[in-house]
C-alpha cells in the first residue's frame, strides 16, 4: 500500500518486474501526487510490454462521482467504483474494502464480523474499540513503546524453554509461544512476542 510521498516503495516495485507484474493499483485520491504515482506505474507497466488495455485492467479507481479521479477513469476506460467522500473512519468504506477484496479478503465475512461486533462498540465497558484506543494512546506516550501489527513483525522461533526467541530477544510480558507452531513474533525494535 502506498499512502504518502515516500519514493522508496514505488522504486522497489519498479525494480522488481515479478512483483510489478502481479500488482493491481487502486487509485483513491485526486491530488497531483496520486496522479503522478499513477503515471509512474503506468509507465513501468508500458516498459514491461503491457498493452494499453492490459495497463487499464491493472488500475481501479475508487472516487466520488464527479471527482477528478472519477472523470479520469471514465475518460480512459479504467474500472471505477463510485463511493461517498472518504472519512477518517473509513475502514469499512469502499476505499478500504476494494483493495482488501483485490488482495483476496473475504469481504462478506469481514462485514458479517463487523456487524456482529457493532453492539459491543456502544458499551462503556468491554468495548474492543476503547481497549484498542487505550493501547494506542498508551504507546504514544513518551516511553510507551511502539505498537506493531502482526504484518510489521518478523517471526523467529522460540527457545525450548520459551524464554527467548531465536533472534535473542526476550518475549514481551504476557505473550506466549504458539503451542501449534512454536513461533515468536519480534518487533523491529526491542520486544519479541511469543
């Protein structure tokens, strides 16, 4: 996912033809930087020998009706998913669900599970949203550590006694080694969660 002006990710994708040839691009912005990235990747696909139709099939635009991105998609024949304006709470909006679906997520199940958890989000106690907010807020304080998702951690094997991972780090408090795989998850900084 490219979500910002850092040129590192586009350069890595351009330099890896195999990865480029299996990548779909979801365009969700109207700003000049988004358009520039779209052009960079379209040019890279042209250099790989894709036809204009082949390139068009690699891009999907998610945009408000009438937005510049929607107009560009219509003019160039790119697939378009019309969506309301993006919001700060758009994890279940088309802006997030379209890329998730293209990556293979089971959107029907995801929405069913989101619907099932909805009542718990209205309670003041045992509310998973409040718990996550507290964890993230606590981690943002000085000395609070750095929260990591499973996708940002590297895996290592736990030692037989479970006290250290093969990376040499001690497990974070409260984490246990997986009894099924024996794997630990280590953050890029200091803790190893087993």
